[in-house]
């Protein structure tokens, strides 16, 4: 065995460039356009917001009714005969 480096005279072949995998182009959706639900459906979004506000208000009113015994949602005890 010799200690000399044996270099080949022929240059090493370079690998062929590999094309990246094809990515499907995204379709035109609301997420791509950057539109929010409020912008796409303003009437429905306003109706949902109003319903949630009424629901929260009714929960607060029920809590106040039970705390102060106002009887808004019906009496605590059945009426006496």
C-alpha cells in the first residue's frame, strides 16, 4: 500500500438539479382573500352577535332575580290556595 493519494483524472459528475415537488395552487377562498366572517356575512354575524348579547343579558337577569327574589321568572313558591 502506498501513502500517495490517488486522484482520478476524470472529474466527478455533479448530480442533476432536482425540481421541487409541484404544489397545487390554492383556490380563491376567503382565507386567501383575507376576509373575515363579518365581512363575508354581515347580516348573519350581526344576528349571531345580537343573540349572544340577549343570552348574556338573560343570564344576568336570571342571576339578579334569584339573588333579590324579584319573581321575574316565576315565584319561588307555588301560590297558596
